[in-house]
């Protein structure tokens, strides 16, 4: 089971559990990942992705999956998102 957002590549962060006695042990902070289906108007089908809830809010703010992918630079996208962006831009042209 992957702990990585398929659109933004957001992954776990590391830190410490700190006890009352200030003992520190390593731990991982996991992103809040959800399985969700986005509707792509350009491709005309639903795309099921495992994304973070923060990414869901961003996609809705940008106006949907197609607009989010087109307006986001490739450096900020995960590998699967880059493939989706390429298929959407090819369909537009």
C-alpha cells in the first residue's frame, strides 16, 4: 500500500514522539490519503486516484482535474499525474 499522493507526490514526513520525560523516538507523519474518482471532462471518463485531502481541496479550487493539471508545472506533479496531463493536452490539441 503506497503512502504517496498520486497527483502531487506528497509523502510521509519524519519526526519524533516526545514523552513527558523528553525521551525522543522516531515516528512517521502520514498524509491523509483518500481513494477518489475525479471526472475528466476532456477525456470523458472517471479517473480513480489515491490523493491527499489537501490535494482534493486544491483540485476543487482550481476548477476540476483538467484545469488543475494544465495549470500546474510538471515539477510539482507526480509521475502518474504527468502521464494524465500529457493525455489531456494531446486530447485538447
